[in-house]
């Protein structure tokens, strides 16, 4: 055992923490991409359901040259997003994405301090008593958006639309069919009791029909609502077969 290994072991024993030269696989999807696909160029990112810019901020730190398109439908949240963005590589767009162009009513809590809980789904009776408002949102398909903004390729597509993720993908059939998207990240529900998020197996089957395969699972959350040790949701990251087969794991 070298002195470096002994020092590392000593520090780990003293602190109770693990020391890594880089993060283990499965903790951070951006770092996993960077270190596994060493020659991959992260040039164009579309963040559907950008919220106040958390993902855009993370992408910029790992891939500072990436051009990011932030899509956020809720007016109040969109204003916060714009105020948080300072990079010239990031553009903000006030709209939603779905299976067809048009408009949709979005359900928004009157107390919208938790910007991550907005949804296109109709709240149940209990939720309605707690107070919600509706906001009419313009909807555009991803295929249309890419055409209007001259985006030939999306290196990374992140979707976080609280249960509407599959509808967003249905509006990207051209980009998916032509393998113009490298990675697709979706937020998925992992058990039958979770009626809020899109069902994992539905999204998996849909993406696999376009030859997109599971790359990794991230940000796992257990059932905090019923306080049970059951996986509630996670971010599932898929990679196109054509991209995956350009690389070999060491």
C-alpha cells in the first residue's frame, strides 16, 4: 500500500466520508457524459421545463461553451428565469412544448413559491380546495421549435414537465426518427401509486422504439408523501443507439 493510499484510507476513516478522484457513475449525469464520452461535444442543449435555470446553470459549469435554450411556460417562473440568466449562451423562451402546436391550460398553485410543482394535469378535489389558478400557455412541438430556430441537432434534451414528458416527446418524432438528439433526460414515476409523473415504462418503451436506450438513472427520490421506502421518481437518461455505438467503455 502506497503512502497516498494510506493517507486516503486514514482520512476516510477519520471523516467517515469516501474520497474519490472523480464522482462515481450515477451521481451526476453531466460528469458521466464528460468522462465516459470523452470526445462528445456538448454544443446544443434544450431545457424543457427550465424552471428558474437550475439545469442551465449546471450545464454551463460542466460545458461552458454549450448553447442552451430554456423553455418555461409559467409567466411568474419565466420572469425569475430571465433574471437568473446572465450568459449570452443561454436564451429564454416563454412557452410550453407538447405533441401539437396550439395552447393549453396550466394548473398553478396560488402560492407558487414551489415553482417545481406546476402541472398541465387537472388537480383533484383536495388540491382545488387548497387554491389553484389556471394560465393559458402557448404550446409548440419540439420539431417546430427546432425548425424555427435553425437547430439541426440537439446534443442534450432535458424534459421536466411534471407528468407531461411523453407528450413533449410525441412532438419530437422527426428529431427522434432522424437521430438528431444525442441524450434525452426525462423525469419519471417509478411506482403505480405515483400519479403525478409520467410512467417510466411508457417513456422507456416509447424511446426504445426510436432506438434510444437507458444510459443511467439519477436523482432518485423515495416516497416522501406517504413516507415509505419506495422509489417515487427519478431522472432517467437515454442515449441514442447511434451515439452509444461510437464509444467503448474501458
